[in-house]
């Protein structure tokens, strides 16, 4: 996770997810499943030349490769019987589902009616939106690094327009962003995003705008030019009189 295109989706992101998971550890039914989903959900992360959902799809496929390699060792450890195989299949299917669900953070995909683990996982992945003001600002700069040239596919203007659309869409939703977090978390996330939205609107208004010269600047230049002309004229007259 040290590729040059990564700035937010790094080991820091994993650390923050595991740190926040520790805080709700007792509420999660199958911690192993959530931990595996956290570890693998961004293991493939590209912003250039990738279609929406491709990172999540390839991350899930890479997890399945890992799971297949580990399966035999796990069965030997737990005992080779039908119940062990069923538990393994159930666990791998849930991890795969959780990883793929991060493409659009659709809680209906992970809600199996048996536990809230999938909802906890998706909420943890978005918890950066409710971070402190300083950390949230740092996160926005990291995302910009990933999506703007030279590391990302977009120009500054394209990124601003896309990010504004994303923020406006999120903030327009009446339903809560988080399914398992408290109202304070929801409120903080909306506050952060609203502040970023306002900041980006101002930045977009000034992007690629032709530079304008104020009247005061024009007047100053004009006065300076006239003054220089008078000095040159005085010098010429002085040289003639000296002859």
C-alpha cells in the first residue's frame, strides 16, 4: 500500500479502521470476518484507467484467492467435517460481500438479517467523514492527491466539479449516512462535508479565471510611467544645457 497514487488509502487508513473497530469490538458478532474485510477491501486501489467498482471487484477476487489457499490449513486446524466447511464458506462469502459493498456503501447488500456486522464495517469505512476538523481537512487533501494529475486522472477543475457533485449528493440524502453510529457522529460528518462543499465552491469560482487588474494598480503603473518619463526628460535637458 505504498504505491505513489495512494495518499488516503494507505496503512494509515487501515490503522484508523482497526483502531475504531477496537472501540466497538463487543458489538460485532464475528470480528474475524470484519477484520478480513478491512484488510482486503482496498488492497487493489487504482484511480487511472479503472471503471467504477473495479477496485472493489479485484480486491474481492484477491481475497478469494487468499481464502482458497488458507482453507485447507484452517480445516486441518478446526477439524475436517461438514460443519467446519460450512462455517468457512459462510465466512468467506460474507467477507467478499462486504468488500464488494464498499463500491457504493449500500447497506441493503450487507444486511443479511442475522447480524449487523456488515453495517458496522461500512460505517467504519466512512467514519473519516466524522473526523476532527483537522483530520478531515487532511483527508480531503489526500483524496485530491489520489484523483488529480499526475497521480490521478483528473485536472484540478474536473476534480472540483466531481467532488462537489459527490458532496452535494451525499448531503441531499434524508436518510442517515451511518446505520450503527450515534447522532453526534452523523452531525459531525454533515458539518465537515458542508464546510468542504462551501470551500470547494469558492475555489471553483476562482479556478482558471483570467487575472484582472484593479484600477488602483493601473493608476499606480500610470503614475510610475509618467514619473519615469519626467526623469528621463530632465536628464536629457540637463545634458543639453551642459554642452
